C-alpha cells in the first residue's frame, strides 16, 4: 500500500518490538516479531505492518517512543456476571482450607438478589479494569443465576458488552434441585436453553465431581449444539475425568483448566482442534498444583491463557499477571505465554480477526512501557500497559 492509495487514518511508528503473531512477517517466529516497526490503521483495521522506515507517510502519526506493541489480549474465559464477594472463603483457603465448587452457591444467592443495574455495573467495572490491563476482547459466562430468568438476564446483560457470550446454566446443579439433579439437567437442556440460546454464542458445562458427570455434560452440550450454540467445557480442573476427551469428541472450541491430564487426554487434545485454555489465576488463588503447559506444548497442543476472572477461584482480571505466572510456574517461555494470551485466546474463540496484527486484522493493540513483550514476565506486577487501542480508537 502506498500513502496515495487510500486515506491513512493513523500510523504508529517508533515501535521497538512489534508482535504480529504472523509468522510470515518479521523474524519468522510464531510471534512474527518486527523490530523498529510501524503499524498503519485505517478505520477499525490494520492495513500495514513493517519496518518504520518503510511506513507510508501520513500526518496522523503517533510515536510509540520505543515501546513494544502487541495485539490486545484475548481473554477467552471469565465469569463477570455476579454480585457479592467471597473474601472470607479466600481467607479460609489461605489458612489451609481446600477450594470447593460449593462456594459457587454463595455467589448464586448474591447474584439472584442483585438488581439488573447492580449486575451490569459490576460487569462494566471489571471490563474497565481488564481494558486498562490490555484486554480488548473478552468472553464471559452466565452460571451464577441457575434459574431460567436469572440465567437469561445475565446473558442479556453480557450481550450488551461482548459478542462472546457463554451460557453456563450447567455450572453446578441449582440448590433448588439438590434432590433431583436429573430434573435440573432437563431444565438446562429445555426451558432454560430456550430462554438463553438467543443471547449466547457458546454453551459451557462444569464437568467435574460435584458438578456434572461426562454423560450429563454430553447431553447438555449436544442439546446446546442443536440450538446453534458451540461447545466449550470446564474440564479436568479439580480431578481427572472425562471432560477433556469429551471436548475433543464434540469438537469443542476449548477445554478449559486442563489441570489434571492423563496421557490419553493430552493425546486427544493433540489429535483435534480443541484448544487447551489454561487459567493460572485459579491455581494461584486456590493454591492448587499448576497445569503443565510444557507437556501440552511439547505434544503439539494449541494452548490459550486466560484469567477465569470470577469471585471464587480466580478474582483477577489481569492477563499480564497470568502471563507472568505461566512463565514462572507452568514451563512456558515468555514468547509462548504472550502468543497464548493473544493468538491462543483468539483460537479458543475460533476467531481469526483478532489476536494478531497483520493486514486485515482488527486494530486492537496495546503499547507496553517496555522495549519488548518479554517484560510482561520479566517485570511481574508492574503496570506496563500504557495505551490500549480498540477497533482503531485509543481507549486507554
Ligand atoms: O472456572 N470451575 C468452575 N467455575 C469457576 C469457579 C467459580 C467459583 O468458584 O465461583 C472456575 O474456576
Ligand atoms: Fe471458569
């Protein structure tokens, strides 16, 4: 493209390291790194990336001042439709008590009692927090209502803020159905699905002892698929189980958590398209053993990194924090962790318009107050994200 072809909206120059996630660009690595780079944005799209010296001339120029530029983070797993607080439960865990999915009931009670305005205000607050830390796309789930009306309203509110909305009526068996879990599965696959499907893109199940077993999860995901929802699964978080293999069998976009994996689980993931989404905030906040990212990567599995932001098991909205944990404790290199938090998240949402900075991609990007993306892990806990652009507009 030359500067006379089309009106160039903005050129960002003076980029020390540009992460394109396009191996055909730059150094040819999976991150497609370009040094001393520029990005040209037109409208909401990237139209050109390359070396600064070759960038088309334009008046509308932003100098990155030697900062690194990355695709905006794609947080493909969060639970932001909730009310209330579980500080006490966290405190008890940090004094030695184990995490239990039963804590979800505390949030269900608080969420049911909240007004629509309160629920939406909480969502907006957490989204703003995430945006400041570089998240430009997020997925979020219902799952703290567990009645037809409460699940549907959570999804309705979520859909005002993101296209990546997930119906998780099958988070746990509703306390109202404690004596008849089969009837709750009937509700989740029947009337509740009817009310929720119009507002969601995805259907998710917590496949775990104490939540839903493999047969129930299969029935729920299959029913969702028949209504046009695509499956994803909370799988193998607290124990070994059928979730990961079921995810691959159903061609789910993602199996999330993947903390307890057999060799057969890893082989299944390596053989299919299902992304393994790792959520180190959950292991951090529950003092559990880390998922083994190295084992998955070495087997050729596509790995995504996300926050799992929720009030119980992982109350962080910070992708940079998860990147640092993944590098320190899960065997990932900084390059791999950054790829997983951007392109990996996009893969887990089956999207190719985000998570990369190449011509045609959405102009979602962040500037780091650092010379390279490696500093996200090298300087943990430091607020390095200095600008965030979404759809070609600077928002932070
Ligand atoms: O992804 N695993 C199930 N759901 C959440 C936890 C929800 C909660 O404890 O409130 C998770 O970790
Ligand atoms: Fe989760």
